[in-house]
C-alpha cells in the first residue's frame, strides 16, 4: 500500500490544484499532495524542493510543465524517488533538453500523444530514452491535455506497482 503523503501531482504551466487531473488524482488518493505552483520555473522548483525536502519514497506525477519539473527533480535527486509518471512532459524546454544529466534508474512511465501540438512527442521520447534507463513510454491518441487518457489509466495499479518492465513502444 502506498503512503498518499508521498504522492505529489505537479500541474502544468497554466494549471492549478483545482484542475481536472489534480481533482481526479486527489479523489483516488486522499491525502495526495496537489499544491499550486505559481511563478517562474526557478520559483516553482524552489517550492517543490521545500515541499519534498530530503524525504525519500516519492512518486511524482507531472503534467506538461509539471512533467518538466518532476523530471528535473528526479534527475537531481534520484535517491529520493520511488517512481516518476509524466504526462506529455515538456522535456524539450532548454532547462532539461540542454542539460547533460547522467542516466537514472528511477522507474519512469510516460504517456504522450502522437497528436500533441504543444509538446511534440518524438523529441521528448528521444530525451526520455537517453535519460531514464527504466522507462515505459506509452504512445496514445489524445491531445496535449491527455484528458481522455488520464480517465483510462488504472492509477491504482500504476502507482502501486513496484517494478516496471522496460518497454519502449515505437
């Protein structure tokens, strides 16, 4: 059983704690953290570091810009991570794409749509495959918001499952 106080959802650039994904996840996992992250990336990351502290065992779910934040945290603090779940993560932004992170073994699941017109899938896939050695990359037919997809995911199983099979869908 997962401790919901070690689950956090990080919303996208213009999202907040009252968005569809945050409300859905909080309903499934009462006690899960779904804070608001206003400001610049630097301000948002400072808030995230303050929330997560030096505690371990985190499962972080990040959507779009929140996926960028989650990936940055995981790459900088892999020992604090249990699992990383990214929804159309904005890994193509320079803050991630232009860094040379050492590959990390944190179990990582990515859902991305081939129809995403905001964050193109293929560059994200290439960066993810280079960075996350324990990666399960799911290509879906949705838009950038992944609103259909998030309602189809078996979140309980995804979050509670300990290991991942390395799976790269082409």
